[in-house]
C-alpha cells in the first residue's frame, strides 16, 4: 500500500474490487480530482466489467489470474516544465520495457515487444498496453492514462485467443502476482523519471544506457520481419518492417517498394 508507493516514488496506489475500466476511471478522476491524483498515481482492479483494448476491442481478464493496472501521468521535467506532447508516444513503449524487465526479474521469462506495444513470449501475447489522454486541468497539457492488462496465471482454457499465453503457462510454474505488479511499477517509475529528466527526448542516452529509441528498437521483434499490417481504415500492407521513426511509428517497405510510416494498426508477423 502506502509504504510501497512511497518507496517506488508513486503519488498514490489504489486497489479496488470491481469497476468498469481502470483507464476510464483514471481519465475521469484526472478531470474531476486533479489534485488528489497527481503524477504517477496507480489504480488496480481485481475485476473490470468494461475493460477495453486497442482499436475498440473488449479486453477480458479472468478474476485472480490477471492484472488490470493503470497509471496516471502528468509528464513534466524536474524544473516543472511540461514535456512536449509529441513525446507522449514513447510512454507506452516505456511501460512495455518495464513489463519485460519485471517478467525477467520475477518470473525469469524472456519476453519481447511486438509493435506497437504488446509484450510477447515465444511469439504469444502476455500483455497489452493502451494509453489514453485525459484533458488537463486548469489549462494544463493533457494527462496520460497508461493501462496494462497482464495475463499472469490464466490456464490454457482461459486464454481469450490462441495467440495469447500467460506468465505461468510460459514459465511452467505459479507466478507471484503481487511481486510482478510491484516490479512493474518500480521499474516503470524509474524509467519514467529518467524519460522526464531527458525532457521526453527518445534519442539521447537514457537511464544510464543507450537511447530509449534504440532500447525499444532492440526489444522489438517486429523489426526486420515480413509483416501484414492492417491499417485502422481497413487498408492492408504487406512487406518488411524496417525500423521505428523518432515517434516510434513503424516503417514498412511494401513488396512493390512503396514506403510507409504506420502510426497505428495491427501487425501480423509472416513467415520469411
Ligand atoms: C490491447 O492489447 O489491446 C491493450 C489492452 C489493454 C488492457 C488494459 S487492462 C487495464 C486498462 N483498462 C482498460 O480498460 N484497458 C487497459
């Protein structure tokens, strides 16, 4: 509870039994109670009745076997200056890196990022991340609500789709759900502070290592692969994913040589 929040540098952490969606709830709280829910406030729900995923899909998660966690952020640098909103596109990848680290530390699992921000183990999805903007209070820039749904200990028959897995299935043993949550939040808070200290610049050295852009690039298994991309309007591209641009958008070279930069969409990895 409060002890952990203070140690990890979170402004607040609340765990509730049931609500619609932790993302929706934090967007509302950011608007209605901006002073009580400051930067790095966390809301966790045991059960969501209206959890949602990317591209307006529902997100279902069995009670007790998964984590639904959202973090409210008001990104600003140590001098109190708000981060440029163009830098916000790096916040979901920051969360994906933190989750990857938590899975390695707590479960001993090696995972990777599938563009845009799924965390996968052996190609199967273990977590999805979804960020929303909340209108800023008193003319301030928008706040960010960063939600993660994590499949912790779903059994085979509880998986929503055949392309999903859970941490315990992948590891072949039980997983400490609270330990995983704590490790994720701690690692995320550390990375987020470094990101804010760098003014949201993804291309400068970061948290004592290489730039955020290159860390995300290295962790992303989509790069270098043949992909089929379904764009939000329904169009499809087939080609090779070659890299990420300075906002984290996916660069794709189509089979006919056409170049595209994809900001949002669904990616299927194809066989070489
Ligand atoms: C996806 O892969 O499509 C993203 C899934 C995000 C699910 C999480 S669960 C916590 C938070 N609350 C929501 O309603 N969605 C996110």
